[in-house]
């Protein structure tokens, strides 16, 4: 018996959702690493930290991702990605 072709559409949707979730999780993890590194710099070398643009906001975003993850939407993460892209170019 052959599989109903509509079942393949379901497979596609499930795979796309899994990709989205995995991508978001990976990006959030990298933002957490960046924020934690900045937190360490702020504590160990305040003068160096003072010249890092948006350092405090990045640490705050890390704290949001780590401690208030239920309040973080895809749009918030995407906005952070866009801002990072602007900063790096």
C-alpha cells in the first residue's frame, strides 16, 4: 500500500518547524555565550567593557534568554540578529 502524498506534506511542515526551532535554539545559545563573556569582561576589566558598544544591553538580553525565556519571542531574537548584523557591518 502506498503512502498518501498528503502525508509527505505533513513531513515537510514538521521538518520545517524543527529547522526553525533548532535554528532559534542555536542562535539563543550563541547570544547567551556572548552575553556571559561580556559579563565576565565587565567584572574583570571595566575599562575594556566601557568601550564595548551596547555591552550592557547585550548582557541584559543574555539574562532575558537565560532567566525569562518564556517571554522571548521569535521577533525579539530576530531583532537582536538584525541589530548584531548592523553592528558588524
